[in-house]
């Protein structure tokens, strides 16, 4: 019975973690710009780099990165 309870708690924890990860605010260049304007440069660069990894052919992301690196 203890194993069943432990397994259930682990399963619930995993589900909650996955659901919370989907609520991550970094989904577009607008999120990058919002973070930048909120003076959260580290979060902005992490978000921007993740977006570039997901879509390396998006010229807007590269332009934003260049602008932020020189500001």
C-alpha cells in the first residue's frame, strides 16, 4: 500500500510539473520584448535563445538579438 501511495504522489508531481512547464511565458518575440522592457534581460536572452533554437530561420529573432546585444 505504501508503494502505491508513493507512486501516486510521484505521478501527480510529474503531471503538475508538465502542466506548469506549459505555462512558460516564452512563446514569441513579444515575450522577449516584454521581458526586456521589464528590465529582465537575463530572462529575455534565455527566451530569445530558446526561440532561435526552435526556429533558426526567423530573421526577426536574429534582428532582436543584435539590437539587444548592442544596447
